[in-house]
C-alpha cells in the first residue's frame, strides 16, 4: 500500500519523507491557500523533493480551461498528476489527458458510480473522500469497499486513492480492503505509529536500564 501525504507544506513533506512515508503528495486549492505561497513555487519545490506522483489540482470548471491547466502542469515535471474534479467536463478532460499520456487524479468522488465513470474515462487515480462522507453520516469506507470491488470486477487499472483521511482507522480499513493508496495529513501519519503500550514499554525498558551496573 502506498502512502501519500495530503499537504502543501514542504516542512511536513520533509518530516514524513524522513520516516519513509512519502510515496507521493496530494494538494488541493484549500491546502495551497493554507500554505500562503504561490502554487507554482510550492509545486516545483515539492517535485524537487519527491520522486513519486505529485497531484496538482485544476481550478477551471470547463473542458478547455482544464486542458490548458493540465497541459501546463504536465509540462512542468514528469511526476505531476493533474487533479480534476468529478464533473462531466472533468471526465472529458480526463479522457483527453489519458489519450495524451497525462496522468490524472479524479477528485471529489462521493459515489461508486462516479468512480466507475472516472475509471472508464481513463483516470490514473480516483479520490473518494471518506472523511467528508462520514461527516454527513454516510459510511466512507463502505464506498471504498464498493469501488475496490467494481474495479476488480472489470480489471480497471485506476488506482483507489483514499482521500479525506481523518484517523488511523481509515488507513487500517483502507489497507484491509486493498486500496492502492491512502493520502493522509501529517497528523494522521504520526498517529499511526503511536501506541500507549509502546510508550509504556519504552519507559519501563529505560528505567530498568538505569539499574544495570555501569
Ligand atoms: O485532498 C483532498 C482531501 O484529502 C481533503 O481532505 O480533510 O479536507 O476532507 P479533507
């Protein structure tokens, strides 16, 4: 299973990468706004740090605008994946990107049928937002299970990229379901390695070590 980090903060990417937890990076307009920096500057800096796929989201909502942005991003670095919203115009852009060899991450997916359309259009990744579904009393992980099954049934190559991850349980379930990727904020990546018994055990080992004659 691949771990991407969901951030536009270079410092966070470096921290996660030092633990070997950055197979790729996802960004979105909200995360870029939070960074307070110009997107192109951040994007290039991230691409210089990370060899894996780096998602850059388009902000146009029509086919021509999306394709213009997609071609511009794709020309910047060969690990850039163009993030495209799951709307009808977006699917047209995904299809053209697929024909042109531009990798895409189809975002804002909230249903299994949306995911099916994205795969048929040739998406490289589908991003179902599990946390936002949980927020509206709908089981986000159930959606992942359905998409994994549908993609399996028809041998789609589109990778399931679990997004809007809010807790270690999302990552655990994603891994159990065989999702290809989970994109997590740094806070979740750090939570994943925590266990109270590890902390207690370490404290005990260290206090016992004090008793060892030196
Ligand atoms: O990059 C998309 C995604 O992971 C959004 O997460 O927490 O804003 O729902 P969140």
